[in-house]
């Protein structure tokens, strides 16, 4: 009996497929020659062209997205990403300011309570002094 083994297929990114389709759609380029140059089957290139026309061209579902290198800076700034980053930074700042405002509000409330406490204590000690001032001291 024959054994079946898993085949390793080449996975092409969406950007690669789009570039190949754009080159194949050029009037001076033959699709067969382009497929040979790219090292793919002509049928695959034709299928990509057909999917592109239908709007169904997509990446291989088994491909893992490649994260950009952290050292590499993007060539062009993405305005949507910039707006999202600014919004996230603004939300973070708002939360920080809200926490700080709540902490200061608690401080103010505590100071008000302390002020009332010491005023009552001062008033009670003043009234106690008035009551005891008229009493003769015995030593």
C-alpha cells in the first residue's frame, strides 16, 4: 500500500499575488512567460487573475501574518493607524487625569473633615476654659 504524506505548498502573500496579477495584466507581457519567470504554474496565475476580477483574491488561509520588525520604521505613515494611536493615547491620558482628580478630591474631603474636627475641638476647649476660668484653683 502506498503511504500518503503531507505536501509542503508554497504560500504566497496577497501583495505578491496582486503584483503578479498587475504584471500579467500589462499588455506587453504574456502570462505564460510571467508564470515561468515567477516559478509558478500558468494555471495558478490565471486563477489569481480570475479571482482578482471577481474580487475574491485573498491570502492563503494557512499563512501566518508576518509581524514587521520592531527596528524597522514604516516608510509611509498610515493615517488610520496614527489616528487610532492618538485616540488610544488620549484615552490613556483621560483615565490618568480622572484618577488624579479623584485622588485630589479625596484629599480635599479629608482636609475638610480634619478642619471641622479641629474647629469643634477648639470650640469645645474654649468653652471648657470659660467654664473652668470661674472656678477657684486648688493646689
